[in-house]
């Protein structure tokens, strides 16, 4: 039998060439996939231009603040803060950042994320010299309504991202202790630095408070002869205006109550709680500085120039009797608590012997007139108010004369003469939260 051999098929040159191209393309694609995969699996930062350890980005509060955030300090200095200053120039700035320039003329950008008390804030600066360490105090975009509403201490977490020439270099998380708005630092100290911050008392004087207009109306309703005209009618009229405000405070029944203690844990801080104007008005309680704040707010509103004198353990009010500031009068505001006129009036309605509690503030003639029914309860209250005003005007005269040289010395840490009008150039009044003003 004869076998026929089948001819071998000849390869198609076109098909072979096409298959080779397809195989090469597939190999190239696989190679790219592997390359991309390997690149993705490499540790992040391997291609960074700037080493975070060399940049050494850090964020925190200045040493004086010791991690505490004081809304009273931020808000009262809101028109006086510098955007870019060194820590030596701005020791009370709420936040500072430090880093070392990785190259000449590097562009620094710090992004502070938003929180319950601030909006997103972007700070940018040029770092001129490589290897030099820089410190900046970013001007944070605060949520002012949230700061003024802060009545309890709370933690505040901030996240800061550092960029150099648009490259993210480092991230820092910072926790601060946000203090209540009523907490006023009196002084802040470290081992080698002491800063007296009692000038912040001026921030609690609020001549713009909406309650004051009603108070002035009440004063004029009680005595239409009073002229609330500032310095337009001479020194004697200035005294009568202050006397009218004094009578109002007595009629309001403002008594002495000290609530100066706070929960601040910082050993660097000497702080005191100060009541706001509306708190004093509603609760009818005040300590020495609270009462000074209350009176100074009203006097400022009617155009007078009040001064708060601060001694190591006390504060009392002063006011210029002339617009040229040549003569000053004093007033011990806590004496309003010596007699509670509303309470006295209620007691006298049922107990005539209650007059004995205030007899020492009346002359013998006034006391006899009351006992004989020859003066009214309103006249009795007026006599008591005038008597206490005279005592309050003389109460601190001896102390003031003895310490006048200390008040005049700006380097005397224990004594401060706080001229509210002059301090307004850098210290703004703390405005009330509209939801709390009823």
C-alpha cells in the first residue's frame, strides 16, 4: 500500500508577524503594570525633597500660656494683634510654630484645620536662609461668637499641616485647654519672665452694653433734674452725675459677693473670674473689680473718664472731674453693699425698728425726722445714698495718696492705674452674646 504524505502547512508570514507584535505588546503592558505596582508599594516619602526631621516643624503655645487658651485675651486684643511676630515680640499670642528652613527662600505654608472655635486658617511666609530656625505666631481666624459664648473650660484640638514649596512635610495635632470667657489673667510668669496683664480689666468695661440706655432712662425718671451731660456743665455737675449713678446702684440692690476662684490648672497663671455687665445687673452681685467695671461702663457712656486703681489685693474706682484730666475723684464701689435699699424698704413696711440697722449712716436730725414721720421712704433712701456716697468718696483717699508714686511708675507690678479711655486704643470691650442679653 502506498502512503501519501501530507504537505506541511507553510506559515503565514503576515500572521506570524502579527502574533509576535501582540506578544511584545502584552509583555510591555505586563512590565508597566509591575513597574507601577512596585512604585505604589514603595514606602511613602521616598521621593520627598525635604526631610521632616531636618525641618523640625513644631506647634504649641508660648511658655507663658502653658497650653491655656484665653478667649478674654484673644477678643480684647483683637484689634492689636500682629500677624507675623517672633515669640519674643508676641509672648501672649495663642499659638506659635517653629521650624528650620531646608533651603534659601523656601515658601512656608501652614494650614490650621477648622475646629469648634476657629475657621480654616492659612498662614504663609518666606524662609530666607537655609538652616535658620524661625518662629511665627499665625493670626488665627477665630469664631468670635463661639469664644464669647464659652462659659465652661473645655479641650480644644487643633491640626496643623506644614508645607514647604507646596510639598506636605509634617502634620501636628495640638490639644489646648480653652478657658471660660469670664476668666481674666492678672499675670503670667515663667522662671525668667513675668507679664502683668491686669490691663485686661478694661476689656470688661463695656460702655456699649444695651442695658445702659435703660439704666440712664431709669435715672432720669427718678430725678428729672439730673443732667447726664459729661463735662459740659463743670466739675460740680460731674459729681452729681456720679452720685445719680451711685443712687441707682443702691436702688438696684447690688451686694458684695466674691467668685474670683477658677479651675485653671496652670502654675504660670494668676487668674480671676470677672462678671460681665449684664451678670452684675441681673444677679445684683459684685466684688471690688466687678463693681468698678459696672460703674466705669455707665460713666463712659455718659462721657466721663473713669480710671480703675488696682492694688495688690484690691481695686477701686476713680474718675476725672474735668475733661483736661487735672483733678481726679475716688469711689469705693463695694460700699453699695453696706445698705440694701430694696431689702430695707421691705423690712420697714412691717418693722419700724429696722431703721436701727442703718441709723449710723444718718444724722440725728434725719433719724428724728423719719421717726416722726416727717420724711418719706424715698427721702430716707436718698439721705442714705448721699451719706454712703460721701463715705465712698473718702474711703480710699489715704491709700491713694500713699501709693500715688507706685501708680505713676509703669514698672511697678503691684499697682496699676487703668485709664479706660487710653486703654481703648488697644483693648476692646468684650461684647455680650446676644442670646444671653434678655
